[in-house]
């Protein structure tokens, strides 16, 4: 019985850790495109990030819940993360960029360089 609890805790902790890492990496990549690539996000792009903003701390909560052997709560939090991702709008299904999307931001040339 203890072996089953340890195995279940390990599985839930692994899933939580992977979700945490992927969600955080996605958010950091989006911010890097904005800061270093000069891309301005459209309103839909910002809205798509809500699930990731929820998933990062929620995955930590699920990880520590599984570690504390409160498996029901850990499963609930992981299901809420999945529901959040399922309900998030997807821009991949849009054939044309939203009207607020600008692509790379063109910065004006410094005065005197023209």
C-alpha cells in the first residue's frame, strides 16, 4: 500500500513539475519576443496567456499537495489547469491576424540619422 502511495505521489509530482516548467517557459518566451524581438502582443495573445499565468502557481500547489499526500486535492488542481487550457481561446484557429496584432514594432530612426 505504501508503495502505491509513493508511486502515485511521484506521478502527480512529475506531471506538476512538467506543467510548471512548460507554462513558465511559454510565458518567458512570449515576454522575450516582446522585449528583445520588438513584437507587440495583440489583445487575443494577451488573453491566451491567462491559462499559463494560472498554471504556474497552480502547478506548484499541485506538486506540494502530492508531496504531502493529499492526492485528491492535487488531482483537482491539475484538472483545473487542464480546464483552463481547454477554455482558453486559440489564435491558431484564426486564419487572419487579429486587428490589434502589429507584428514587429518599428521603432523610429533616431533624429539626425536620416
